[in-house]
């Protein structure tokens, strides 16, 4: 940080966006490293002051504000959560990741380092049902995955000519009401659809549709030698070929291997919304499933890692906003203009250069070189200008 300080001055420096990146990408990770171990110590008043001093130095470099500007107002302006909240957020995320991988043991559940994980799991049921697992290996799958090109597909509305015998089309969909999945069997006349609730992602719906299709093939005990499954999701097909998998993908891989013991199973990628009749039917079934009401406790499937990260990040933003709103009657001018931490406000602020950002920060918070603030600092006898003094 001191090395970066030499590139900053009162009216000249790197752009605010660049200084912010230096702090968030280099300095802050160095401070929060191994926060899983030492986060209880940052709850003391002395630790909070030290962390605030580090972040204040970075905020002054980002905004070009005066040294008298309060730290809480600056971090709210550029939506930069206090370091002690960031440390707790990193600890929550790390502990939950270790718990989901079955690498966390509760020696003292209600106190010490495990207490933050217990409070996280008690805050909502979704944190207890995750679609995360230790790496699973599928080195020799019994099924094949083939990526068809558009040239391989016929111009008609039927199936690709390379596809043989028992044919399935699968699809997943997510709408405002929820998530759904469905599959269509042209040769057997089966067209089921499923509701997967609000928490499932489109990727999980695509995988679940293939899994349900595999179970349907296994339960019918069909005599065909070839089974062709045609989803329109490249991500789902690549996940079924991957080594590191989620529990849902691993379950789907196992089901595909089970039916491959009796059938020659091949999965073909087909482009969505390309006029292929079976794919259009599966898409309609998936949309119909997403409009249905899910019956049972949610989440229906494990919550994905990305969704968990979004929710953990939302907690950090909410805690930062609560701190800003709980300041009482202090910093009246800053609170008049800054309603709270906002990513939109930060994006607009980062379009300024250092001179413009310093001026904007001073006008918003009242800490500037105008006579009133200089008078409050005790450097002038009157806040009035000479022409208005008489």
C-alpha cells in the first residue's frame, strides 16, 4: 500500500477504479488471508480500529477526499464494506465450504470458530442442502457423449439421421414462478414434466431431465439395443464428461452407467429452438413444469455453489447497509446525499478522475476547502466571505 501511495497525490493519481482494484485484488486478500482462523479476534474494538485504519488509507487514495472525511461515509459512497465485515464474510464462506466437503468437525458448536457456521445454517434451510461434494472420478464412462454440428442435423423437423432407435429429448427451464424440467420420448409416447421449485438453476434442471430420462429407460426395461438422449445444453453434456462433479451430476453419471450395461447409450447435443420437433416438445414440457407449484420442502435439489456465494455476498451488503443506517444523528450532510452503499453509485463515481472524485466527495460530505469547513476546523474567524460579511 505504501508503494502505491507514491503514485497518488492531492490532485493527481491513478484513476479511482485502478486504485480500487489494487486494494480489492491485492491488499485486501492479504489482510483477510486465513480469516477462518483469526476472525474471532477481529471482533474486539482495538482490532476493528486497526482494520479501519488500513481501509481508511485505501479509501482516501480511491476518492481523493480530505483527511478529515469520516471513514464510514467514504466506504458507503464507494460501496466498500468495512474490513471486519469482510473478514467475517470470508470466514463464513470458508467454513461452509469445508462443511459441505465433509472436512469440518464441531468440537464446540456454540462457541469459538464453529459458532459463525452454526448461525449461518440456522439462518435458512438452503445452507444445509448444497449441491457440493468432494471430487468424484468417472474415468471410464460406459456411455458416449457426442457434440453434433448443425450440418449433422437434418433440415426437417425430425431427429438427426445419426440417432438410432429409442430416442429421448430433454430440456430444463427457469421462469419467474420457478424451475422445471421435462423429457419427450418420441418412440414410446412419454412426455412427463417436473417442478423443481424456486432454488434450482437451469443447469440443475437440465441435469435432472437427463437423470429422469435414465430412470424412465431403466424402469421400462426396453428391448432396444440403442438409446439416444438429446439435450440442448452443452454445459450439461460437458459436466457429464467432467472429473470433478456435483452430487446431482454424479448421480446422473451413475444412472447413465447403469442403463449402459444393457443398452448402447449415446448423448447427442442438439441446438435449442432450431425447429427440431422433439426439442420443441421438451422445451414446452420444461416451461410447463416451471409454472407448476412444487409440492414438498425446498430446495428440491441441492443449492449450487454460485447461488450460495450470491447469498453470502448479499449478507455482506445488508450488514454494511445496516451499519450505515445505524449511525444516528452523526454525519448529517453525508446521510442526506448518500442513502446507503450502492453498486450503481460506485460505478458512476468511478467514471471520474482523481480531481473530480475529490471534489465530488467533498461536496457530498461537507469536508472540502470551502470557508465553512475551514471555519469549523478553527483556521478562520468567520465562515462568511468578505463581500457578504458586512
